[in-house]
C-alpha cells in the first residue's frame, strides 16, 4: 500500500510540474504577443502617417500641375494674341 501511494504521489507531482511548466510557457507567449501587438500598432501608426504625407504630396502635386497648366495657357494666349 505504501509503495502504491508513493507511485501515485510521484505521478501527481509530475503532472503538477507539467501543468506549471505549461502555465509559464503560456504566460511567456502572452507577454511576447503583447509586445508584438505594441510593435504592430507602432508600425501601423507609422504607415498611416506615411499615407497622410503621400496624400498631402499628391494633392500638392495636382495643385502645382494645375497652376503650371494655367500659367502655360496664359503665356500661350498672351503670345498668340501678340502675334495676331
């Protein structure tokens, strides 16, 4: 009877050790996931900032192209009216 109790206690302690090991492993994975999520959020904010800058530059380019077109048209009309 004493030998079987010892065997059962050893099995129980082994299983408890495995459970504790798994608990620490899951905790460490959770902490790593939290860190990765923070990094991912930072990267997302950087990309959003770059997208806003790109949109601003795109609008600025369109405005300049329109202004250049107006200036070229006015120059063309001025020179063509002078030639007439």
